[in-house]
C-alpha cells in the first residue's frame, strides 16, 4: 500500500492496480477543467480519494470518492445554488470493450485502447460533471419567490412605475 497526499498528474493504471495504490489529494476547483467554467467558487477545494486494485487478478479498477461543495447558477432564478457533492465511482479499465464481459455490474467500463496512463484531472472532471444536474435549480420553487416579490412591489409602488421597470427589464434582455 502506497500513500500520497499529492495526486500524480497521470494515473498509471496497471502499475497502480498491481501495487494497490491509495491516493488522497485536493484540487482547487479553478484547476479542474470544465467544472471551473460552471462553478462560482473556483477558490474552494475538492477532495479526492482513489483506491486501485486488480479485479479477478487481471482487470485494473479504481474506487473513487470526490467530496466537494460546488456553487452553480440556478437555471431558474440565476441565484447561487449550493451543492454538497459526494461522488462515488467504480471504474474498470479495459483495452477493448469485449474485455469487460463478466465484470461485476458495479463497474463502469473505461476503454483505454493503447493508453497506459490517463490524466488524473480529466478523470476527476469527467466523474464530477456526470454527477452534476443537467439543469441545476433550487429544490424550492424559486420562480415563486420572484413572482411574490413583484406582487409586493405592485402593492407599495405607483402602478405606472412598476410598468416602467418591466419595460426596462425587457429591453435589457434583448
Ligand atoms: Zn433558483
């Protein structure tokens, strides 16, 4: 068993699995490709655990956990949406799709082709993106909140002022 606090840049799949390597490390969200484009909290860290082993004595596998708090834009109200993510994944690395036959269904199959190594950050990024909601939005109906705020304005303000505001808002969108 080897331990490391700094994750290597690339994962040597066969080598790590044979040695049953355990890796722990942290990444700044800013350094995680694609995820950093979506997140508002790029200065925060995510924690990664990777444990490698050989399945059936021949297929390299990794069990991974990514812990992260990610702040996205809510697609409905555009406010910050806090997600507390704990992503678990089980990957089995094969050269060809056919080698995945007979593997436990718990494993997601990762086809390596001729590659011996994979980029660690790309792997983390892929798994994290898969776990993000397609259209992130608040659990409560945040569109209702916006509507009720407009109603309050209508009660307190001159109705013509409200109309003016709506027109300005519409122009801004176009
Ligand atoms: Zn929202």
